[in-house]
């Protein structure tokens, strides 16, 4: 019993010892402006590329994301083009992704969301859940 | 009589092709008899639906682009609703969107044909005016 406890505590201490070693490694491995996690909850300090002059705030734009439709000059967002629309829909839940994550500009986001809703009505995209 | 509509409907997957053709030709005759015109008929083939519609997981998509009045569309939809083989349909009006696209294309063509040579001339003119 005593031996067991000793061994467990020994393991625990090594485990505990390992853990703090790992976390600084992990955070240093992570590149500073990595996108993809929800919300800007890592306060990296004021960043020069962020929206002008906002310091100390927690929500940042990740990078200067450009609107895909403006860049490629896609005028008509067709509801039949489910592959294009599927890029702006959450894979897990089928929800429309907000434009602060995708970088789409406002008029295109409006047209995109109405196209997605049309596609959902005609069973090209699901209302909820994974697209099979 | 100048409204362009896009009518997309889904047919049961177990419908034989001759019946499909019969249905499409019936719709076409309805369109032409009320004074409209069919621009395009496109059988897009069997596709897996994003969700179950009337206990079907697949469906044959048919697209019909036509020109006509609102009353014509009302009549077509009524027929589709009555037809048992059609499990879903949607009508989209596309003439306004088409007008907008044509306008944008014309602007782009005009920009391309008039190369940006007036720009430096204008700048020179402006600076001259400022100095004078």
C-alpha cells in the first residue's frame, strides 16, 4: 500500500513536472497570429496589423482577410453552386459562418446568406448537421 | 411578360425517364400556351439530398428557365404541387439579378476598352491648374 502510494506520487510528480514543461513549449511553438480558434481570447498585446488603434481589447481580426468574391470578381452567387456555398457553412453544424471569420464583405455576405437559404430549401445544403 | 424565372424541382429517384420527359413536356406546353417561352431545360441528374424529403434520400434535379408572367408561375407551381412524383420545387425570379450582372459587365467592358491613359493627363491638368 505504502509502496503503491509512493509509486503513484512519484508518477504524479513526474507527470506534474512534465506538464509545466510542456505548456511553455506549446505556447512558444504556436505561431503568434494563428487563426482558427474561436474568438480572440489570447491577448497578445497591441498588434500593428489589427483594426486601427485598438489596444487592450480582446477581440481582434486575425489577419487582413479579403473577401473572396471581391478578389475573384464573382458577381453572381448562385444557389445551385453548393460547393462554393459549402465553404461558408460550418462543417459540423451546417450553420452559416459569420463574416468576421471568413472575411467576406457585407453586400456579398448578404447575398451569400440568401443563396445558402435558397440552397437549404431545395435540399442542396442541410439545415443542420453534417452535409453527407 | 418579361420576367425571367428559374424553376428547380426534385423528382422521385425511381421515376422512369420517359415519365420525366412527359412531365417536362407537359410543363413546356403550359408555358408556351400561356404566352411564355422556355429558355433552358436541364436535367441535372440524380443527387443525394441533404436531408430526407418525403422519405427519399436521393432525387433527380430538374432545372427549367422560363420567361413569362407571375400567373404562369402560379399555374406551374400548382401543377407541380399536384404531381405526386415531384417532391420539392422552388422558383426564383432572376431578371433583376440578370440586369444587375449585365450592367456590371458593361461597366467592366467600358473600363477595359478605355485604357487608363486619361488618368495621368488629368493629374497633369490638375497640377497645372494648382500651380496657375
